[in-house]
């Protein structure tokens, strides 16, 4: 009698599994970016349009400056968020950091929508606002580094830029959703807007949190990390090893991160200046912002793919130079209330200039560092450098007020930041063709 033994089912090929995880990590980064920056931008919009009257009603002309300053407060917490995310991401895994940052941001944003106004509880209202804003900063301080590291380590060679760029596209989707949310509530009568209307966009963030958590729970840690962990090669003190082996790369990232200034100056301060000084309707500027974000959804993957072919540095430097020049055209157009030229300025500043830089900086910063402290390196350098971006609107507001509401301080500030970023990027090593296991310090 002949017996046949059924062959055991073969495991799913590693390449197939890796490909699926690369797509999942890109999708998880997309939803995470959408939530983090939906939350950040509804706060930015509220600080420019509403918060001066809800939380600082007795401050007179300085109310707007205080409101914009609370927007910048989150950027003070971002370096601490970077330190925490870096330590735990390099010790415990990238996935855990991604889930934690999503929850912290979602809870903090929902609670902002529940805060009582100054007229109800007095000074406690702005204090609670600042506390929750700091929590948002802690969250976003670790999101980009954790998400980018995870996707980078899953992505196929030669496509790392394209795969990691989807987190940035998520950011623009978050901006678009936030802008639509405020366009909707801005149509309410003023008393309803100031009492409950502004709260709705903050409560709606819970929807994105649910989708993000569902996807992030299905992601596996990349082999580049798990292999180190299995071999007990995980750094006990990632930040200490980072500063011992790659301190110059941290400094490079700090200065290169100044390119992000343009993303807070054009849509945030530009909205403030246009509505409060020039008298352009807020809906007009919000639609211009939506145009820039929507077209960036197309341009960014193309720039990321270009960086996979010709290198990260040329694309990043070009983006900085275009941003440094086009910001002058944008603010001149705003000062003239020339709507078609404002749209052109948004296209040049956001879709092209910042689109180049925004699509590529996460993968470039992450590729600078060794796997043992990759999250720490990117998170710390990025978040220290990005502090200036958070306070850019309030700094420029103060300079503009001191110069008869002039628009040129915004341009000088942005141009200087972009040029410094371009110089820092030019000193770094090109990484687009370097194999994953050879990225970062070669002495480890």
C-alpha cells in the first residue's frame, strides 16, 4: 500500500511579506501624517482666526500675537518628543512609537475641542490650551522619525524615497481636511462660531485616529531592527551612542530642517497677514491654501521618485532655492490683494518649492543614521531645527508690527532659513544609492 505524505504548506515568501509590509507601513505613515497635521493645522487656523477672541479676549491688539504664540508652544515640546520617541523607538521598536504618538495627538486634539472659554473660567482656559498644545508637540515630535524609519526599513531598494513620501502626502491630506473643516464652520454666525462651531474640527479628529490605529496594529517591525534585537545589538542608550558616533549629522539635520519654515510662514502667517492687515476674506486664502496642498499631492511623489533616480541633495537644494525666491512673489501678491498672483505664489512656494523639500527631507534625514539610533538621530535633529518654524509666525508678526505692518520681514526670514538649509544639505553625504545596511556610521 502506497502512502502519501501531504507536503506542509510553505510559508509566504519573504519578498512577498516584505512588499506587503512596505505598503502597509506607507499607508500607516499616510494616516499618521494626516492625523498629526490635520490636528496641527486646525490649531493653526484656529489660532489665526478664532483663539484670540476665545482665549485672549481682554488682550486687545496683543491677543493675536498671544494666540500665534500658543501655536508655537508645541514646537518647544517637539524636541522632548523627539528624545522620547528616539529612545523608545530605537530600544523597543518603531511600531510602538507610531501607536503611542497617534493616541497622544488624538486625545489632546479632542480635549482642545472640549476646553471652556476665557469668559467661563478665566486664566485657566489659556493655561489648559497651552498644556494640551504641549501634548500635541510631544506627539508630533516623534511621529515623522518613527514612521519614516519604519517605512524606510521595509521599502525596496531604489524606491525608499517614493515609499516614505506617502507620509508627507498624508500631511497634505490632513491640511486639506483641516482647511475644509474651517471653511465649513466659518460660514456660521459669529456667536455660534465662537461658542461651539470652532470645536467641531477638533472633535472630528477622532475618526482619523480609529483608521490609523487599525492599520498600525497590522504592521510588523522591519528585519533591519529585529535582527539587531535578536543578536542583542540594540543600543542601551541610543542617544548617547548617536552623539558619540554621528554628532555632525545631528547638527546637519538641525540646520537642514530650517526648510520647514516655509510651511508655517506661507499658510499660517500668510493667512494672518492677508485677513488682518490687507482685508482679504479668510475663505479666499483658505481656498488658495487648498489649491497648494492638492497640487502638492501630485508633485511630491514625483519629486520623491526623482530623488530615487538623481539623488536627494539636488532635489532638496532646488526646493530651498525656489522657496527662498518665490516667497517674495507670494507676499507681494498678498499686499496687492491680487488673487490670481496669490495662487501663483502658493503654487511656487508650496507645490514646487516646499514640495521638493517636503517630499525628500524625511528619507534623507533618516538615511543619514545607523539603524541602531536612526529614530533618535532624525527625531532629535529635526525637532530641534523645527522649533524656529513654530515661532516663525509670531516672530514675523512682531517684526511686521514694528515696521508699519510691512510684508518684507516674512520674506527676509524665510529666505534666510531656506539658504541656511541648502548650505547644510550640501555638506551631507548623498545616500540614495547606499544599501540599507550601509547607511549611517560605518564603524558600528
